[in-house]
C-alpha cells in the first residue's frame, strides 16, 4: 500500500467495519491484539469503523479504545455499507500492510499469521477463503 498516511514505522493495520456487533467486539479485540503480538509485531493499529450501528457498538468501541492503545475508532454518521466503511478505514490507516476483517468472528483473528506470512513471501495481495 502506498498512502499519504503511511508511516514507515507502522508494520500492520487491521480495518474492521462494525455494524451492530457490540456483543463480539471485546472478544474480537482481545483475540486480534493477541494474534498480532504472537507474530512478534508490536507496531500495529486496529481501526474499527462503526457503520451506523443501531446497538451500542460505538460505546463499546470507545471503551475499548481506552483499554487498547493501538485501537482507533471511527464513527460514521449513518450506515454507508461495509465497502464504504472499509474505504473509510483505508483513508485512516498508517501501516505498511493492511488487513480487513469482519466483526463477527466468522474468520478467526488467529489466521492473520497465515496472511502475513504469505505477504512476507513477496505477494502484492493475499486473501483467504473458507475451505469447503
């Protein structure tokens, strides 16, 4: 990623579009933080973009931001849709590499290591898919 916002000292950014996920955000954050630290990466950020949630997702994000110094929250004024929320996140990240992840824990944060390993092999884009 080449971005005006890029910070050469920031290795990794994770963008999470959030919609009505107040019940999963605490576990997601805990697992994301641990999974990335387990890779030996300490220079990372988590960017949660609240996409007009009707529940208390924004309150949970604000509370988590106080607990996790690497977490940043963005609160959209209304629901713009997942893709627009992700693009909003891309406009704010600073990492050399960027990963997007859903907020519902359907994709385990612990799988980030597999993606990161492949990007270290020299690939420009890496994505995962569910095995059938």
